C-alpha cells in the first residue's frame, strides 16, 4: 500500500484574483451571497491552458485561500457563536488543513489572460490554482 | 498588488483513497460513469476535522491526482483523437498544472477514520487533500 499521505505536494499558483474585495472579514461566505464580479489574471506561463476559456462558460475556479488558518480542525459553522463545534470537513469554513476555495462562476468577458467572472467571494490577490468547466450531464462533456 | 502567484504552496495530504481501481487507464473518467465505491482513509492527525462526517452526507472530495502529468497545457478532451486540441482549463483532463480531482460523492458508511463513499473514480492510493459538504440552497448551509 502506498503511504502517499505522508509527503507534501508542491501546488503552484497559475494566476490570481483581482477583486474590489480586500478584507476577508467583509467578504461574502459564498459567491451567491452578494459577491462582486472579479477578474482571474492568468500567469503568462499558463496561456495555452487558458486559451479556450470563453464568455458564457460555467466554471469551477479553485483558489488557495491564503488568508485562512490551516491549524483549525473544528469551527462554528458560518461564525455562529451558538452553533456546536463542528469538524471542518463537514463545513465550508475557509479555515481548514488545506484551504482550497471552490467557486462556481460564469465567464463574463475574456481579455487575453484576464478572465472576468461573476460573483466571486475570494479577496483581491488570492492565488488561483486551477480552473475547470462545470460538469453537465453525461454525454455533454 | 500582491505577487502571490509567484510562490509555491505546501499542500499536505489528509488521507488517501482505498479503491479496487488500480490502473488509471482503466478508471472511469467521472464518478457517475461506473466508478466503484471506495474508502477515504483519513490520517489520524485529522481525526477532529473528520469527526462530523456522517452516513448520507453529500460531499465534494478533493484529491491530488498523483499519476497525472503536470506539464500538459493542451489536450484532446476525453482522449478523443479527432477532437481539437483544447486548453486544459476548458477540460476536466487529469493532466493539468495542478492535478486536483473534484469528486461528488455520498457517504455510505463511517468506521472511525474510514469513510466509505459512492462512485469515486480516483485510483487506489490517491492522496485526499480536502473534504467539503456539497452546498445546498442558501439558508440550508
């Protein structure tokens, strides 16, 4: 059996978020809770990978929530001080061992390596680590 | 402006997949295309984070597809040799700069740190890097 869970992995940002949101405490908890439109700025070294992104695409953007805490294993969901402490794998708290953000967005504009997307709750400067199309029904992939 | 996209990030596996799938070439492309049930084996150091996972939970499991190629930026979607070469950010190819797998699953059983889940297309030994609940409508989170 592989003991692959022991070794660290080198995750490399492929771009970053440009957003009017700058304070994590002010950011909406999810993109559909009033988050602003934002830009994904892809690094020039990943131009080929981003080449086929187009207006109207429904994407899942993966970010590295670099302002989150990695040493938190239990939390009160949605910051509710009356909620029971809950293991973070059962919550969407940004504070978790690997604070990867998942954001479902739609492409509003493409300007070279700058991709404008709808409702993104990540703050300005957040590293982008992957971009994927959302999956439709089998057969449309 | 932060130049955060320049620096590497240390992603730490929190567990691994135990699955009858061992050959990536034989694995289904998506979990709903005939993938078998599998176990997530959480490392003991993350027991608190996993504490509230329960049978019936609908989860998104994030894995590190450690058998994928990171130097691929364009691919033929779904391995179709007649498809046009497409930038990987517009595909779900496992070969991509940061090969993070997203898997939507349901919890079938919980046995301590072993979590059995439905239809997972990752092969045996694949590192698990995060586990999140799938989001329901706003207000049910």
